[in-house]
C-alpha cells in the first residue's frame, strides 16, 4: 500500500491518494487511520468523495 495526503491551495481541502494492489485495502486496519477517522465528520464541510483516476504521468511515485 502507498498513501499520500495533499493539502490544496485553498488551505482547507485535502486530497488523499491510496494505491493498493488487489482488492484488500489495509488502510482501514491501521490504528493511525482509525484515529484520523474518529470524529472526521465533525471536521468536514461535506462527505468525502471517492473517485477513480488514471495516471497520466509520474516521477518515482510508484517506487519506494
């Protein structure tokens, strides 16, 4: 699994990127992510939106 969070230029919006191989997403099992999720609805202006994406270019993004 690879994970990154980006703060957008507006200073309040975030984009979270999770890359997993296969159907199992281990992110939800991590204690740090569970803590982040706790009370998350109180910090959001609206519900999170999940969307797929296509990589059109990267530099060393997929390598450790």
